[in-house]
C-alpha cells in the first residue's frame, strides 16, 4: 500500500489520521509506503507493531516519508535524491530500498520507496531522480540478488511523463533502460485511475486548486528479461470517498495484491 497522507497540520489532521489508521487495519498490507508523515506518525506506526525506515531527508517542520513493513527489514540503502540546486526546495524527496523476507515460495522482496520532487515544472529533476533510483536498484541487485523488487510511492508525475516512461521501459534516459510493470495498468488497462483529483474537496482547498485529474501514485513490479517476476492479482484505489464526512487525504491510496506468476518467467509451462 502507498499513500500520500497530507501533513496533519492541514484539514483536521487528527480526524484524517483516525480514518487512515482504520483503513490500514482493514487493508492489512504487508508493506506500507507513506508520504507527508511526521515523527509522531512514525512513532504511532512503531507502537502498532510496524517496522519503520524513515526517508533520509525531512523538512524543517518535521515532515517526511517512511517505508514500513510487518516483518523486520534486512539490508537497507537510501539516497536523498538531491540532483540539482532546485531540489533544495523539495526537502523531503528521497528513496529507501530495503529487503523484506517472506516465507517460501515468495522469499525475499526488495521494496523501494521512491519520492521525487513535487513541483509541476520539475520533470527534469524527476528524470534525474528516476535515474538515481534505477541505478541504486541495479547496483544493490548486483551485490545482493533477490527474486523480486517492488517500487512504489508518490512519483508526482503522470504515466506519460519521461520519468515514468523511463521506469516503465518505454524510453531510455542517459544511456540506461530499465522496466517496471505498472500494477494499475496491468489490472485496469486503459482506465485512468487518478489518485489526485479535484473530485476530492481537499484538492480544491489545497495549494494546487486548479489541478486536474492526475494518476501520480504507483506500485511498480521490476521486470527481468521475460517480464515481471510478480503477478498483480488486484490493484485498487482506497479512501476515494469520505468516511463520516472526512477525507483521509488529498491523495487516494493505492493497494496491490501481489502473488507469484502461474509459472516462472523464462520457462514454458509444463503440461501433461
């Protein structure tokens, strides 16, 4: 599950956090990527039994992002994604890549929480940040191979943006190419699925009042030579509607159920 939860100083944060906590308990995710959280939010996750890795850089007023899991994290690496002078304006961008060990046959999954720069006109920075994250994933994969990698978070870019086209294997950047399958598109081909929408009144109340529908939150599955090593059996937006009149955030959350493919990629299915 990934969700930008909107910092609690906005729009009755206490009520919104209560709605969020109930939804997390309802969804029961194994892995949780949250953006616009505080140290108090992080402490609440720990108190609820989550293992938590904070992003490497937080704003001066104590807002950042975290990666959380129900199981302990293994090997973990981070990067601040400071790629130009302009990224100083987006103080809590960064990436965390951490191993989570699940029972066989799933095994170890590397979970990567990516949060690039948010301003509309920072796509150049988002391209460079996508490159940093992709190189980090490839570097750690070479040193510590695992079966599966999941990349998720609030990417602040629509699927047509260069940063997302690069991550989805639709174009190269700076002589590099990678491929991650978009779980939403795999399950809902052709459906827009906005996660930041003026249909949510908190968007109109917020600092981007003229925003149009945008799908900017993602769960992406790393592909090997024969495609993704995990199967998205479902992918859904959550907290799209208010709960007792309360919208949890100006973003909608995204949840994916991931399973193993019917047979290993790179092999023909054996039938008798």
